[in-house]
């Protein structure tokens, strides 16, 4: 199964534990939840392709990100093992 991933600006590490609701009309408005936690091991890191081994609480395995030109800053994410 493929998913669309879109690059966003870097966030301060202080945000890593934040969950809650950001009010309307504020940057990033909406519900914020931590869906998974873990680490990754880089296998390949290129301009158009990234391959990592994810070791999360939910996502585990080898995943690929391929640049998706139809969406600005878009990538296709899929399990590749």
C-alpha cells in the first residue's frame, strides 16, 4: 500500500511530546497526536529516493520514499521488503 508523504518545515524538539488541539486560524490548526515513536537506520539517502529501516512501536521494516513530482514536496511512501 502506498501513502503520500509531504515534507514540512523542521520543528523544535520540544514539540516531540506535544499532543492536543491547535486552535483555528493558528499555524498548524487542528488535532495533533503522536501516532508512532521509534528510530530509523538509513540505507540510502538521495535527492529522489530514500530507503530506511524503521523500528517504531507500530511501523517496522524497510520503507522507501520516492519523489512524487505531481505534488509539491511530495513523496510516495511504501514498504519495500
